C-alpha cells in the first residue's frame, strides 16, 4: 500500500521511526526551497530510511547528530548502491531538524569548526536574532551561502575582504544554469542577503550585493549581467532631485541600496522610527520585531532633504508619502518596488 507524503513524493509504506511525524513537513520544506520532483522524492526516501535505521539502533530525535548520518550511509551502502545526493539529503534533513529545534545543535568548540562553517553559523545567528527572519527563509538561504564560501575559499580561511564582484558573478554564472528558475532566484536572494550582512559587519567595504545578477524572468541558458556599483551610482545620479518626487525617490533608493532593506520595510517606515540624535533607524521585520540599524550620513541627509523640501503636509506618520491624492503612505511593498523599477527604466540610455 502506497503512502502519500507529498504530492511529489510517495513511499511504498508509511514512515516509521522517530522521524515519521516530521517527514511530511520536511517534504514541504524541500518543495518551498524549489527542489525538483525527482530530488524531493529521493531526499524523502533517504529520510524515511534513516528514520527506520534510527529506530533499529535505538536513537531518539533529540540525540541525532552528524555521526549518525555517516553511520547510516555506511550501513545503506552495504545494501543499496549509493546515489549522488544521498549525503546532501541527510545534511538537509539534519539542518531542517535543527532549524525546527527538534534536534539540538552539536556542541562543537568554534575553533574546531571549519572557517567556512564559522562564518555560516554567525550569519544564521544574525538572520535569526537581529533580522528575526522566518526559519524557512534561513533554511533556504544557508546552503547557497555555504556553497558560495566554499567555492571562493575552499577549506582555507574565509577572508571576506578579498571578495570582489567577479567572484559573485562567476559563482552565479556557474550555478544558475543547473537550477530551476525558483531556485535561481533563491540563490541570488541569499547572496544579496549575505553580502549586505558582511558589509553591515564591516567585513567588506564594497557594495557587492549590487553585483549579484538579477534573475527575474530569465531564460536559463543565459544570465544577465550583474548590477555593478558604478551602475548603482549611475542610477542614483539619474534622479532629478530638483522635484519633490525626485527627492523622495532618491531617499528611497538610497535606503534600498545602502542598508539592503526590503521594499516593504521602507514603505512602513514612520517618522518616529528615525533617531536623528543617535543616528539610528528602527526597522520592523517580517515577524513584527524591530531591528536597530545605523543610519549612514548620506542616507540621513537624503531623508532629511525630502522631509524638509519634498514631503507633502499630511497627518500620516509614514516617512514616504504618495505624490498624488490621496496623500498617504504607500499601500505596501509594491509601491516602493514600482519606484525602484521606474527609476531603473528611466536611467537606461
């Protein structure tokens, strides 16, 4: 009797063992990350087999560690021909269990971790604690960031200050053709997020996030050129700041480019969110938690110029207002996104 775990994964029998209750949610997580039907099916089968082996060896969910995965693969290799991707499937499963806090993170002294993994763990902590991102988003981003760091630094010491735009573009050019469009977009979103984080920490000084190629609506055989820092400066320089709308758009685009904020975060900014004396900005994340970010001088100057010489009079507390009646804040991320898209079109020669 077949057992349906997910619309893309069917097992020959119901899952057994300590992971049986979590196989379906693991499958949904893989689907949300954009894995193909074939890959999803293989990973679910590996997870189900691992769960049965755990039951046979008397290992509970809270006790699972990477060593169990290694032992299971050795056991499996004696009975079934190993397939490419088996090891990655178990790594994805254990990452999922840890993100769901079902399995505790292994207590390994940080100095013994590879330099790449130390960097990845610090990034994960930032996303979880400072940015308050959803677990699913973190699970989506981390494999791409880990792959990027391993591609650039191998097993050696991670020195982010050595990164350049060419490293970013070359990695995307190699990886994107192998991915489905949904996964390719996740790849570039993860890289932008990580590079903004690295710049925020001061590990890099260049805006390498702007060098990540835009992949919306690609045809996969070819990859568009990345937006270089010079192009970002060109885009900002193309805005006519003599008009009220131009001052508003310049401030919005500077926030997007310099602080790496989402369109929705910019749209929801309120006047009280800016602490001018401390030079800080309070941003509301997806989960509603507020994050304190430094307000660079050039960004603060652009916002102040708009507030003094461009913002219409209104009882609305939002920082950025529509230019036409009704004079209110943007209805959501789409309003700010349209400003970005319009300026990009108008800046093209």
